[in-house]
């Protein structure tokens, strides 16, 4: 029978602990509204992450959720150039060069160009 030195056993156990510790994924809470909408679509053409919103100023916008919901693109119609806003993490305000946006459930509040805030609500339940 072969006897392993204690030092070898310690190194082996340490290696096993390190390898098993690295493979575990961190626990994450439930998906945010933005993460959910980055992976679905509410428009007829099926553009992933795209959802129509109706705004209190009478306009409609399309909101494209990208990058697991950390980026949103706001546009007046499908062919318009987007206003791109990003957030450093879920639940924080989205910021761009000319506007900011904050989500609360199915509602987005947009502040752009020194104008009063515009509140928009998602048109669909998906």
C-alpha cells in the first residue's frame, strides 16, 4: 500500500475546493422588467426586444431593450434613428447624450433637452 505525504493531500484537497468553488454561479434575483423584455418582442415583425409605448404627450415610441436590458434605444418609428441610453446595472437610470430615462414597471419616464418629463406606458402585456 502506498502512503501519500500529508503535504500532497493538502494540495489535492485545496485544488478540489478551488475548482468546485469556481464552477458555481452566483445567486441572482428574479429577472427585471428590462431583462425580460430584452428577450421577447411585442411587435408584428418580431424584432427581439422591441416594445411599443404610448406617451402622455400624445406620441408613440418604440423601445428596444438590448444587452440584457442594460441598453435601451428609443425611436419614434421603426425607421427613425434611435436615442441610445445605457445603465451601469439593472434598476438604475438610463443615461445618453441628450436624454435620461427611468423605468418603473411598465412605465418609462423620459427627460430630454430641458423639456418637462414625458411618461410613456407599454402598450402590450408581453
